[in-house]
């Protein structure tokens, strides 16, 4: 059947030429653009990481400058004499020089016990002690100490009354930042340094304590921006910026907001804060204020080593995205140009190849219709010309063999008739063999059922024999005799039913469906099983998950199944062991489950597939019918038997039965 959608050879050749070319160009485009983009972005991120190291050095330089000021002030002989002689410190020249030239936020002098003698920025407040401050303690021990610290408004106001107002920063809501509970950050981050003041003899006279407020002081971040990004106008912040954070609040920054104002009071992104607050560096792409940046953050720690903020250096991502878009445009132009050339070349090549192929197609169609087309002439020495020559040879051979084929067809028809007759004979023989096989299977079924009856009769007969022996040994006055007599009658009835089932084999099996207690049936079997097999060395545990299971079925047939499974489990443990019987109910599926588990030697996987096959047994005296008959009874009750075993770890048989039997 011809397809309604046909494509010319010219179109296929064009596609076959163009598609690989386009695929190769597209792959080169994607791979090249990806490599270039990754290289640009990787270099940008590495540059930012290097910039962070430079910013850290600039930050340390600022701290070292303050430390040098404190050291030089502490080395003033006038200051040491004034502290030793307990004279007013206002007239010490070095104090006035450092306050005037260094523009410190505060400068405080303590005696050798840490008691404040003089505050240059708040002369009226003296007499309190700073001896508990770790920085002062280290200076009192003779070391020059410096670092960062956070001061509350009260602490800062004591050093300089102007500081609480100067260091208060209003907190602004920022995209991607965590929720901030306060509207303003009132604490101040200070660069602090302390140096001992010693006399000419080396005796400790006191401590110089100097501090510089970083809240709102953009000189440090501007210096970082100018040095790293080579920007003369740091307010423009075109190529990058630097920020100093107190926790996640920007207290000094060269990053600008949408109004081209410094983004003081805005917040760090929550993702970065979660990392930096744990003392970890953040190197990667981060959302800064209102856009994505290549960013580097490092935690800032106070003099005691606690994380109190972060130092940031970063550059916007947009310029690099613009570079990538330029590369994409260049690659797209190259792809379009090469595609146009490829389409033209492919069309010309397809046309030159399609013409002789169309001639071959026409000649083949005429030949198939019974005509004798003229020979095809194609110039050149390529594969197309060779195919035309071979076609001409084929055409002549077909004409020569046409008469031979007619004779061959007649011979073939005769052979088909002969083979058909032979097939009819074989079919009749096969039907006869099938009838004979069905008869053999019926006889085998009768033999299996008869053997099963003999096998199953042994169980009730053993019970009858055991109870009869008890009756023989008992005295006539024994009040329990009626119970054994009843047991004998019940087991005799079972024998009668098994024989009747054998006699009615030619008819379909008749189930006597009644409603009974499944757990009661199992208890009855386990109570009587001792009459069939000695239980010395065995432990039988009844783990009934659901004790009140009422089910429908032929109670005698199911007794035969469970008795057989219990006996098999006990016999599998030749030296004694543990047998666990469980009964459970699945109300949702309307099914009941009975599991019988032994801790015997288990069953090999290769043998598990044969367990329910008639006449297969692993016992010396077994007939191999117990499990096969049990399997048939369970299937007749619309249920199934499952076995799970592992060599050396015991065996579990599970019988699954519907709670109610169908009509």
C-alpha cells in the first residue's frame, strides 16, 4: 500500500546533507558559547575572590594605622609622667595632636588599674573602670592589642556623646533578605586599639584606648573601591563595589540603590547570611540589593573571635551577560550564513543525483507493468551509472527467465498439492495423539487422587488408633471417655468423605461450604497433632494477629490443607525446633492469611519450583501428593499458597483465602 506522504529523493538528499551540517554547527555554537561563557564567568568570580583578599589587606591596613597611633601615643613621655604623677591630662601635647590629626571617634586614657583618667572626647566622664574589657586587659599585660568591637549606644555615649546618634542606621527592607525584627540598628562597629603607657624605667603607668566608628564612614569602602576597581568616582560604582556589614546590615558601602544613593541600611541576602554567620566565606553568585552580582564575602570577627559582620566585594553580572549576548549574536550570524551556503550546495547536488534516479524509477514501474522499456543511458562513471547498467542486465535476464518461471510455477503448484495432502494426514494423526494424551492425563489424575486419598487417610487413622489405645487403657468410670469417642467418630467421618471424593472423581468436586472460626480450626489441628507425630523437642507457638476470624469454606478440606502443612513443618525439623502458626485478616481486601513457619534447614531455590508438582517429594517415605492436593483445595477455594524459604533459615508457607466463597 502506497503512502499518501511521499518525499522526493531530492528533498531527502538535501536533508541528508544539510541536517548533519546544521547539527555540527549548532553543536559548535552551543559548546563554544558554553565554554566562553563559563570561562568569562569563572574568571570574573576568580577576580572577585582576589579582590576580596585585596580588600582584606586594605582593611587590615586601616586597623594597623589605628594601632600605630595608639602605640605612638602610648610612647609619649609626657603622658607617662602625667599618669605617674596623677596630674591633669588635658595639657598633654600628644593627646591633642592625635585628636586633631586622626579624627578619632574616641580616645580614652586609663591608669594602670584600668580606671578611666581622661576621655578626650568626653572630658566630664571619668572614674569608671574598663579593666574587664579584654582589649584593655591585654594592653595592661604589656601587649599592643587591636581589632573590632561592637558598642551599645550607652557604651558609645559614655566615650563620646555624639556617637549614639551617628551610629544609628535605619534598616530598609531588601529583596532576598531575611525578615528583620527592628527598624534601626543602634549598635556601632568600631576599629579599636589599646597600647600600654610605660615610664622610662619600663613601669606600666596606664593604657591608651582609641576607637574609630565604622557606621556610616564610607572612607574605607571608597578606598577599597578605588584601589580594586580603579574608579576615580566611587559614587558611580559602575564596575563593582565594597560593603562593610554589621551582622547583615550595610553600615558602610559603595553599592548604590535605584536612586543612585549609597545603600546604607539595606540587608544582605538570607542565603549568604546563613553561610557567613557560621564563620564561612561565600564565593559565588549572589543577589545584592536589587540585582545579581559575582560576589565574595568573608566574615568579620571581633577581638574575642565572634562573627559580628562581613566584608563584601563584588561586581555586577549584567556586563558579563551583555558580553555573552554579543557572542551569541556572532555565532547566530555565522550559523545563518553557513546555512544559506549549505542549502544552495545541497540543492544543486540533490538535483544532479535525482534525475537519473527518476529515470530508473520510471523504467522499474514500466517493467513491473509488463512492458519492455528501452535501456537506460546515464553518463559518467559513478555509482548511479553502474546501477543503470545493472538494471539493464537485470531487465534482459528477467525476460529470458519468464518462461522458465512459468514452468517452475506449475511444478511448485503440484508440490503444494502434495504437501497439503501430507499435512492433512499429519493433522489427523495429531488429533488422535491429543485424544490419547487427554486419556492418559485423566488416568494420571485418577492415580494421583487415589494416592492422595491413601496419603491423607493415614492422618485420621493415626488419630483413631491413638484415641482407641487411650480408650483401651482407660477405666470404664473415666469421665473423659466421651471426648475420645467423639474424636474417633469425627475422624471416621473424614475417612468416609475422602473415599466418597475418590468415587465421585468423574463429577466436579462438591464443596460443603460453611462458616467457621479459622482460629478454632487451627487450634483443633494443633491440639490433635500430637497424636500423629511425637512433639518431644518441638515448640509450637500460636501468634494469632486476629483471633476472631470467621471465614467460609469446606472445613474438612481446609483441615486437610493445614494439617498437611503443620506436619510438613514438624517433619522438616528432624531434631526438633520452633513452629509458629499465625492467622491474620485483611478487611480491606476481604482476605485471611495463615502462615506456618519452621526453623528447619530450608528449601533450595531449584526445589521450590517443584513443591506443588504431583509425586515430587524430598521425604524418604513420602508420596509427593500432600502439597499438590493442598494446592488444588486452596485453588478450588479461590485462594493461593505461597512459599518463602532460604537454605539454613527455615521455611514459611502462607495460605491466602477469601473470607467469603462465591455462589
